[in-house]
């Protein structure tokens, strides 16, 4: 049992059209997914653009409404509850966005940006507050000078680290990081991820890393959720997913990981083409007649795969 359990979560957005602006259809952005979060573990949520990853993150922290399903925090149902009724959930779950520049108020100094959660959740003296902000800056490798600067005075990598510091300021248990490094150069990506990994033990943090790239999260994650069109096609441990992938969609994502090794480049290209071919050929087996992902089924131990019902198994 995790400290957060998400059960059969659905988020459907109405599509309105016509003269009367009636709801004519729905976008099934998230359509029946289960997640759980245990202390100190790192989870990956991976899928292509538009598969519903950000919607899951935003719904967990309460930026979007769940159409159905439950978000259970320490046994308490916090689904669609107003912030004031969610108790410590608000401080225990924080989110970092891809583009920190737009999520920071450009007119605020770094001191005020990082101190905001402290001001929201704890009443401390200005001295104590400054001490905590300095400690957070130190954790992310910035110095006191940063306090009086503004967001635009920092590089992309530094800004993402400031985003990490702000998320940490409330001492959360779970940080949802939505593509936290995808706007950064490869070398800076590694730097930010390393910081996040390093502080994990110190702060007893769990992470949900959202990415469209299985390569980026490979070394971070203990468990993965592979998502396609609002549903999970496969979930399991790092070993299950990277060493024993079963769903054609997972295999295709794996084959898309870019290789920096020039010797294997030709081999990689062949692997990618083979995965693409398998994907095209086996679509009718792995998706139902409407192109919908099947329900997850236990495959082996921790490993679950969305496979069709077999005969007699109803
Ligand atoms: N507020 C909204 N109203 C209507 N449709 C929405 C809304 N937000 C998201 N969607 C739709 O829901 C689906 C999932 O969007 P979401 O942003 O969760 O995808 P994503 O996996 O995060 O994609 P990306 O990798 O591009 O960030 C998309 O089809 C999107 O167009
Ligand atoms: Mg997104």
C-alpha cells in the first residue's frame, strides 16, 4: 500500500460545438488508470504527446477535476476536494513544470519565489525563512547572490533547479515533475536529474517523473507506467519494462531511445525499423476494434500488460 493510491482515474474534457455550444463529445484524456506511490520511490510516467500524462499530474494535485475515480491520501479521499479540506496533502504533493520561466512570477525575486510555500504552510520569522531558503539554494548548488535576482537572470538549468528548490520548500513527500528537463541541453539535463536524485534520500522523497522519452528516465525510475491514449499499456519495475517489454507500444518507445554510440547506430536503426514494423502489423492484436487499449492484466509478479481477453477468461 502506498501513501497515495489513485484508483480508476478518469478525466474527460467536454467538446462543445454548434450554435448552442452543446457538449457534442468528450476527449478521453485519462480513461481508467491506477497509480500508487510509496515512500522514497521514483516512478516514471511515459508516453507520447497527448497521451494524458500532464492531465494525470494536474488532477492528482487538484488543478484539474477528476471525472471519475478516487485519489486516496493516507486512507482519506481527497478527490476533487477544495484545498482547505485536503489537510497536509497540499504541502505533501508538489509539482514542477517543464517551463519554469512561465510558472515563476517574473517580477518576484528568487527569495520570494522559493519562500512562497514556506509562507503558505509555515509561520516562521523572516530570519528563519531566509535560513531555510539559503539551505535550499545550497542543496541545488546556488549561492546567496541568487536571493535578490529575478528568474530571467538565470539559465534554463538553473531555473529548473530553482523550481526543484521551491517544490522542496514545503517538505513534500511526493514531487510530480512534468518533463522537468526536456527543454534543456543533454549535459544540463543530467545535471538537474543528478541533483534531484541526490536530494531524494535526504528528503525521503518520492518522484513521479513525466516524460515522453524512456531514455531520460531509465536510470531514475524504480517503477514505470507506460501510457497511450489515456490508458496504461504496461506497468512494472524498471527491469520488467526495459528488459522484458511485452506491449508493442512499449517496444516502440524503447526502440526510439536515441543512441550516442556510433558503432551500434546501424544496429539501432534496424531495431527501430523492426519495432515499427511489429507495431504496424500487430495493432489489431494489441488494441480493440476502436483502437482502445485493453485492461491491464497480471503478466508476471510486478509486471502488468494490457492484453486482450483470452477465450474462456471472462
Ligand atoms: N483543458 C483541456 N480541454 C480539453 N482538452 C484537453 C485539455 N487539456 C488537455 N486536453 C487534451 O487531453 C489530452 C491529453 O493531454 P495532456 O496534456 O495530458 O497530454 P500529455 O501526455 O501531457 O502530452 P505532452 O507530452 O504533449 O505534454 C490531449 O488530447 C489534449 O488535447
Ligand atoms: Mg504534458
